[in-house]
C-alpha cells in the first residue's frame, strides 16, 4: 500500500477545532503496554481514565467545505455521557463558527468510521421523535467496507456502532460509499485502513507544498506513534502495526505532517528518526504548520 499523492489544489484553507474532551480507560487506550510505561507520557485519574480530545478538521477547497468527523453528538442519554465525562472544547457548531462557517455551508462530511465518537454529531434528535441533519447540504463519505461492517455489527463493537447514529445516514439519501483509496476532490485523498475497524478512512490533504495526514483512530495521539502502542479497541493489532509503519515511514521520508484527532496536547507533529524507531519531532498547533 502506498499513500496516493493528492493533486495540489488551487485554493485551500485548513482549520481544526476541538469539539469536546472526553475520558476513556487508559489501559484500553494503550492495549498491551503496561501502565508503568504509558503513565510516563499520559496522566490518568483515580479511575485510571485519561483525557482525549475530539479534533475535527475543516478543509475548504475552491468549491467545497469538507468537515472530517463530527464527534459524539447528543442523541444518547445522560447516563451514556456521564461515562464519557465530556468537558471543555467548543462544540461542533461552535467550532465551525469559530472557523467562519455555518452548518449549512458544509458540502461534505468525511466520516472516518462509524464509532459513536466520530459520527454521532451529524444528526440531532428532534422533539417528538426522529432526527434532523446538522449539515443539510452535505454528502456523507463513508467507506463501503465500514458501512457494511457497521450495519452487520458484531459483539465486540456493538457499544460503538449505535443504530441511532447509523440509520439516519441511510435515510438521508446523501451517502457516498467510498470504494477504494482515491480522491474526494482535488487536494483531498482518502486512504482506507483495516486494523482499527475495517474501512477506517485516513484523509490525506495536500496543502500548498505540504501534505497533512489526519491519523484518526489509527494513530489517535502522539503516544500512539510507537508501533506497539495501540488501542485495545483495535480489532486487528497486527494490521494496525503494518498500516502505521507504512504511513509513518512515508511521512518521515517526505516530511508529512500528522494531525491527531484525540491528542489534547498536540494537534500536529512532524516525525523524526530515533534509535527506538520513528517518534514525534516538533509538535504544535495546526496553525503553526500552515
Ligand atoms: Zn474508533
């Protein structure tokens, strides 16, 4: 697998915002890595949970305004969100507003995958039942592999694939099932991965002469750059490792910039070679790299 090279786009603006922080079990985020190691990099609370962000990306091209992932949304009940311990962030519509957009402006939403913290925000409950689209003019891009996988569901992911999040996409009539690696529009490519969940989309963006990789749940935080530091949520850890290795090696070689969806400290980093393998080099905010 080789990351396809997006064609340089004529005009582009990239923005990022954190919808909300949330907390998950630190052990689940680092799989087989002992807490004695991961706790040197990430702090946990008395319940062993760690804080994650929900960084969504907005890509404005000559004729499209593309949102990447939409967070949890608010369709589930108080008990559900009590476990997620939401805090901080600017919200989905708040974040868009901060970047200069209204929900109606969004022409496309790339849904990296259908786990609840990535897709739930596309639709909201309406009083009396049913849902409404937050982005009524948007086409939703989801990989066909992920769509079919999530609709079949499975015991392991049934808490992540929620019918109330997934059904409205089908009912919207605005679903574009992405068949393979390729271009969504000039400058915006998608690469399909299989280790975290089958059909995870990794958006790759060509901005001026730089390339940005939105690493999503393949490399959710800087700490997950190390090849063996993977989430226990990954269905196929060996596949995750191979996919990470290929992306990281190519990114290192070509000075591509990684964007992290779940790292509350760093939005982006470049990579550097160390005796232990590829690690984060200079890290910072997306704006520092534009
Ligand atoms: Zn996920």
